[in-house]
C-alpha cells in the first residue's frame, strides 16, 4: 500500500500484545480493512471492532512500538494484485515479492517496507482478442500476454463491468497502462492489465460442475487406489517424518494441472529452501521447460510473523481462482493447514475469544470449509463458456500423528480424499507412506467410468481385487503373528505373496528415481495386471496340485518386480514379453509336474 494512499484520519494505539494491536478512534474503519500501524507503517488488518476500538492483526514484527503511536487508514481490504508477472514469482503471505526485497534490502525483510507487489516497469506484448464495438461482459477475454513460455495469460474484463468495447490497445504495455476502454451504463471504464481482488472473498463463477475426470499424479498408490478428481479436494494427514512434504512436492511436480500454486504455510525454512532451489531446476515434462514456468510460490516460513500465516492461505487461493477464471486447471498445495490453524488459535487467544476444543477457536471448521469450498470444477464467467478448475491438497500435521484432533477432524468433514500417512510405513522405508487400510477416495465411483473407458475396461475390477487382497493380508497377518506362517494353507500363503508383491513392486515408489518418480496410467494398469495375472495362474496351479514353492519362485516374478524401472516408451513391448513369459513358464510347470508324476 503506497503512502500517498493513506487516509488523513488516524487511530491511536492503546495496547500491543504480540502481533495483536488494539487501537482507539477507529470508528471509520471496516472489518478486514488494511491499516498501517505506527510510524514504521507496519501492515495490519482489522479483525475485530468494538465501538471505536479496533483489534488489528499485524503482519510484521511489532517489537518497538507502543501505546500512543498512530494507526493510518487505507480504507481498502487486504487484496492481491492480479496481472502478468505472478508466474515464477516468490511472494510472502501478503504477496510481497521476496526476490525484489532481497535485491533491495538483503536477506531480512525490513519493517514497513513498501514495494510494489508486481513489477510496474516490465513491458509485455499485449495481443488483443476482443473486437472494437463488440459487447463485452465480466470474464470475457480482452487480450493475451505470453507470461512465460508455458503460460498464456488472458487479460479479462474486470468483475462488475459490461458494455461496448470502444478502444483496445495492441503491442507493448506495462501492467498499469490502459489497454482497453469500455462504455458502460455508468460511464467510460478504462481497463488495465493490473487488477486487484480482496483475498477473503471468492471470485465469482457461472456455476459449479460435478467432477468427471481424474487429476493424474503419476503416483501409483494415489491414481490406482485413491484417485482425486480435477477440481477435487484432498487432505494428507500424517505425523512428523512420514513424508507429507515429499508427497506434496511430487504432486506439484507431476500432477495433471496447468498452473501450480504452492503455499508454504508456517513450514520450516530449510524445507521451503528446498522447494525454492528445486523448482527452478526441475524439468517439466508437460512443457519441456523448468517447473517454475507455471508455478507461483507463497513462502511463509515458521519464523515469519504468525499472523501472516493466516493470510497466506487466502492469498494462494485467490491467485489460483484468477488463473481458474482463464480456463486453466490449477493445483494448490497448502503445507500445512495445521500451522495455519495454530495461527488462528494464537490470534483467537489474544482476542480473548471463548476457546473451543484444544484451544482452537469455535469457528475453526467453518474457516477450513471456507478455504476448501473455493476449490472445484466450474463454468467460468464470460461468453466463451470455458471451464476451469482448482484442485486443493492440504497437508495436516496432527501432533503425534493423532488424527482425532480438531484440525484433522474438521478437514475430514470437508475433503473427499484422505491420504492417511503412516509412521510405521515410513519407519520401514515404504514411501509414499500412504496407508492403504485407512485411506479413501469418495471420487472413486465417479471416476471408475473414466478409467474403464479411457484406460482399460477392467480397471475398476482390478482395483477392487487389489484392495480386497490387501485387506485379506491384514487379516492373515494377525493369524501369522499368533501361530506363524507355516500354519496357513497354501491358498492363504499365496494371498500373502501376492499382497507383498503389490506392496513392494507396485505401491512402493521412489520419488528421487529418474524413471520410478512418475508412472502413466497405462503403465500402472500393466504393472498391476502382471501381478494379478500371476496370482490367478498360481491359484489355478494350486487347484491342479502344482508345487506352491515352484509357483512362488517363478523366474518371471523378478521381471515383474522390475517393471517399475521400465521407461514408458519401452513398457508396452516389455509388458507383452512378460505376459508371454508368464504363460510359458506356467505351462512348463504343468508339463514338468506331469513328467514328475
């Protein structure tokens, strides 16, 4: 907020409690207005009004300010700037550009620093799409700008504006230059590429649509067993060290989305540093460029002021909505909503509100719902009739891995996909440590038709059988613990062998392996098909009195176990050879047993 925009009316600080500042003479401000606190001009937001007293959450360190200092009004809500220049940007929780601040002020953010959120001096090549004298409405495309080599930025008619396009620019322009003039009933409106939007208000759309296609992630345990739809919402709860952040990194790298918005909300600084170092160097198979060419990073580390955590989630989802309105599929990663909830709890305590369960505010669940409900597959505003989607994936860090705590429970009531991480799997080095016994996806029924039609007709049957085998394994393991594996019938031991193969050869996936890091749907189907085909043949062999040990030591099993390391372009050919070898080896076993007899 520039200093020239500050209102002449000022309040006076009467109390400072950490990030919470209480000021008087504030009757002219409104809820969620941005204010500048003290002569240091710290950014704050009004979160409670009582008479002429206002409670302000300050997004910067409040040490050194005290009662009697002024509070300057802006009479504007906390907003983000939306224009070309967002992609490849690294911002803090209130959209301050961290790279620009670093270049100008070093590795510490100075208090009260006032820099433009987006570069006003950079010149873009604006190509008009709308025709002069045509009627345009909110959401219609006026023109486009090549924001990066991977993203074509569509400049839209601002919300609430409709009328006749009387003039449109073509060629070079900055984001603050006028690029169109629209004659409305209220008069002439000059449109710039730069638009602002309050972060706490969702951007409007024509209507919400039912999810119909999966967001392919390349992670086998997710795509096969617990898929998420495009426009879906998912939660990844898990204890410390179970791999939440790595799973989110994998989804950011490989998910079938056009734009990635990654919000590091209260995460450790070294983890955010990994993201900031990795993404610019990571090869993006979708574009052939680096992943940063279609990524926006919001970095709000745990040592930054706690109040800014609360804003970072809204900043991220508002940017995601902006690209959704252009017709893009956006994936937003929030890591982690538990840290965000802790910020809510701290601010609620300082406001002296009545605490709810475990000290969290009573409105925790409704705030979580407000965030996740802004995701979804929608028909966008505008005459083009385009669709856009936001898929939201939130990590939850329950203390001690206890998912009965309020943040996990509040999240589970809202999301439709639950990827529950298991400390036991993580400690046994099985990654991703998604527990197949407690995870679920409520999109599965809706997506089965897509998988059966677009991949293979028996996809859903195969998945159903896989889950059943894993369930049976869990029950059999209880017996094995009591009386040992030798007491089981060969049929049950075969089930254990098949489940082991599913776990080790299919569900286990190495994030840092060049080939295994991503698996296409076709390859996922083929890998599982090979395992289950062996299982069916072995069951048949037991009925024909073939040797259990020979069936479970077939040479082809080693090739099946190494299918995950096959390159995609060689997979179909190798798959056919493995299936032939499997059939041949089984026939040889039959003939060998006949000969022995």
